């Protein structure tokens, strides 16, 4: 297990303790020597610095992932394609833990994740240019009205764009971010979602 993975797991465990105890966020860089807030979600090892690019990455990727999870749950309900349903379940299994980790970062950086914009609260005029690949409300409504092959085609088209947006944001984090753990998450997103784009493109091309 890598040191980054160990730090992330420690942070997630600490966040659970923070929530259970009703604690608040912490200032960046607080250690585990008892001087910080009790139950604070600090990552073990040397405190990792962060910059505005890291904060932007986490605050935009959380609602982006949350929308992908909602779309994936919709696919489980409305698709009849076993491969697409399996892909949707994989999206949930992969992206929910990433949302949890990104929320840990936001707490550590004194950026309360509860104040972040969720996918249902997206202002298309303001968030759309800042969050590449977010699927608009009209397309979501259309997906909610479809079933079977019609649903599958629109879902694949929409999720490919959604994934492409996530890859673009993750690459920006890799280029401009400072926090080593956030960059590691971004690298995982690029690898996983590039593979997903390839799979969904093949599925779309194979449709009649």
C-alpha cells in the first residue's frame, strides 16, 4: 500500500470521527500532536501544502462526480443492456469514494464541503463554463423520460462528454496543483475515465 493511499485512508477514517463527534474543519497543516481540533481529519505524515488550483479541482470535481453518480443510478433503473448497467455500477463504485476523499481535502483546507454546490443546484449560466462536461438539465430530463436503447444511446453520448470534462479538470490539477494527494486522485481520474471513454465509445459505435 502506498504512502499516499495510507494517508487518504487515515483521512477518511478521521473524517468519519469528525462527523460522529460533530467537530469542525481545521486549518491547513495541523498535525496529530494534540494541538489541532479534536477529531480533525488530518492526513498522517508530513502536512501537504495546497494552492488555489487544488481547491478549484476539489470544489468542481465533487458536483461533477455527484452528477455522474446520479446518471449512473438512472442507468441502472432505465437501461436493459447488461454491459451498460455494469458500467454504471462501476462508475458509482469508483466515483463515490473519490467524492469522499475530495470532501476530506476540503475539510482539511477549511473549505466546508456542505457549502459546495451540488448537481441539482447548478446554475447553468455560471457553473457550465467552469465545470466542463456537466450535462444540462434538459438532457437529464430527457434521459428520465426514456428507456431501453433510446436511453442507452443518449446516456452514452452524455456520459462520454461528462468523462471528457472530468479528464480535462484532472489534467489541469496535475499541471497546476500543489497538493500531492489531490494530484494522485487526479491521476487516477485521468486513467480511469480515459478507459471509460474508450469503452463507451466502442459501445456507442456498436449500436444500430
